[in-house]
C-alpha cells in the first residue's frame, strides 16, 4: 500500500497554502494536508482526536479543556505545544473571516502546561466543538509568525505544520509539491510518498488529463463530461456533498445601490430568474435548488416560508413598475454591473442572468477577473451591483450563515463577510442570541425568525447547492477520510501500482 506519487488537477490555484486567515476552499484543501487542527470528524460529525487526544467541556459551557498529543513536532523540528494553540485561536479570533464569528466569545486561552490548552469563553458557544477541524481552525507554529503581521508571514506561502505532508515547492501558475512526512506522529502514515497538485483552468483540459491518466484525481471537471467519464471503467465519479461546508451559490445584491435598496426591485429580480434552468442546464441536474441560506439538513433550524419567489416574468415586470422603475425611452429600466466568483459554472450562471434580466428590461454588464480581482471588487472597492458568490453554509448557522448578513461586515469589512452590506440590527441581535443559546428549542426559533426576515427583505437570493465533484482513478483508494471530503489530509489514501 505504501509508496507512489499522487497527481491531481484543480481548476483554481490557492491564494494561501494555510487556511489560517483565508478559508477559501482551494486554500483549505491544501492546508489540511500540511497543517492540522485539534479535531477531525467522522461522517456523522462526531469529533475524533487529532492534535487533541481528549477534551472536556464545563457544565456551564464556558471552559473547553484539551489534552494535546505528546511527541508531535512541526516540520522544522520544533515541538508542538499549547502555546501554538493559544496563538492560533487568538489570531483567528481577531483576523479570521469566520474566526471573528466562531471565536467571538473566546475570552482567553490558557496553557497551564505544554500539553494542555484551555479555551475560556465569556459566553457559551454551542457550536465550538464542530469548528476545530484542520481546514477550519488550523493550528500553526507560533514561532513562524513571531510578533509581526500574520498576513505577512512566510508561513502563508511556505507552510510548516504537523501534518502528514511537508510542503516542498509552489510554482505559481503551474503546480505545487508536497512530500511524505517521515516523522509524522501516526507512524504508519501516510502511505503516499509525494503529492503533486496541478493548476488547470480549462475544465476540458482537466477532463482530458484524467481520461489519459496524466492525473489520478480531477476536481473542476466540466459537468458536461461527467456522464461520459462515469462510463469509463478506469475512473470513478464521486459527487458527494461536503457536509462540513454545505456549499451553495448565492446572488448578492449591493443594497448600497439606490435602485437595489428597494426590496421590491430585489424581489422582481428574484422572480425574473429561473433557478430550475440553472439547476438543469448549467449544473446538468447534479445540484438542487435551495430556498434558504440555512441547509435543509439542519432540519431543526430550517424555515423557507418567506423565500417564495417563483419564476414569473410578468410578476417581475409588475413589481419593477410598482417600484418606480419604468422602461425608459431606450427600452431599458436601469443597468447593473454583475460580478461573479471565478469558476465555469459561475460564469455560465452570469451569462444566463444577463439574458434573464434583459427580459425584464434590465441591462447587465458582466465584470470578470481572477480571484484577487473579484475579492477586491466585492469586498474592498465594492465596484459591483449584483454578485454571484459561492459560500459555505457550514455546519452551524452561527458559523456559516451569520456572516452572509452580519452588520459588523459593513463597519469592519472582511472577505467572505456580508458582500451585500445588509445591515439589520434585529437580525444581528437574533444571531447574537443564537450564538450563545444553550436551549435547543429557543435557538431553533431564533434561526427560524432570522430566515423569515431575510427571506422577506432578500439582500441575498439562494440559488443552488453545490456538491464537491471529484473524478479519480479506480486505482486510488480511501481518498476521503473526513466529513469535509477534499479537505481531508490524504493520510489514509493509497494508490495501486500501474499494471
């Protein structure tokens, strides 16, 4: 089982090789193979030991005590200790795009001895034990960051971790290389000697690479090719849904635009869009339309009662007239700039939206660019009117959904937080209450009320859930070993020799 090189193609290059302060999916997928978290999770989301061997939560929910794994070393030979946990948690609390929400109630992190870390909360955080995965809250070596700006640390592009693979090389625009950690604390892991990740932007080229055997794993394959690839006996198609991220696409309205500030206009745009067409034609029926920002799988919290915007062009035109946006002499009502996160399906969705909105006399200009350009446009310069985004709804609404609507994102901008600049104090307060509520029934009622409000006001329109589709060689086994699929660590993966 041991040995060999695993090569896989991905459509997007990461912006950072550690998901410490940027939890973009492409970053997470690499980071988790090099840098570990305190816990991992099985398919039912039960926490399992990783860097922490055991944990205890106080009765009042304010103290989490973790016993850390002894004898673990970072790839540079330094010992892993509770000080690394302290540094990682506190910096992510301050600067992490999700950490500012996930860790908002953290008061301090105590390190009574090198192998004990105690996270002390000012208020309960009922979701905390589900947030400690390698990809979500990685534990980085404090000594690599010293006292400087963590965003300027060399660890961002040349990470040192405790994981099963050691970073070797990153050739920008081409590929990166990881090699087996011979001193990994799991003595018989990993099996694979070397991992090469190739960055291939063209989905057709990714399909060709997996078909010809140039790569062993392909992520970002054109959906149009999946049916053909699934008939190849040398390949397997895995379209499992990432139960940690619960990814979905959303249409975000810049509510600071005077036209889009009117909820009737947002409702009209929603009714001008045929989301079933997006599901069937753009995603080849491999996704489902979603009617709430909270995943249906979180059934106790789910409420789609106010997200009722059926496709109806006549109703959309009527609403636009009522909103004071009549057709002008040129036949148009107004124009909008549409941005979209890079990705083949997102681009096709943007093209469809331009056509769909033209039917209600709204002119759409598509503005595109690479990921850094997208992030700057949406979260810094705010040079857009409507935006197609891909966001993880995650394992708990406080962690994944709150940031989509969080008013703090208006006053303290961060990437992946509230691109719409929606600011509703009642919604913020409900999220604050739910974040600390230990009574399950009360917490569910708070989340349902949030959905009812944002469904009526509609600063963000949910579109479709997005699965994590991977095509891999039939020679590859145990590729996924955690609930977050591609963000597993590859420690258990092995590949049969070519015959």
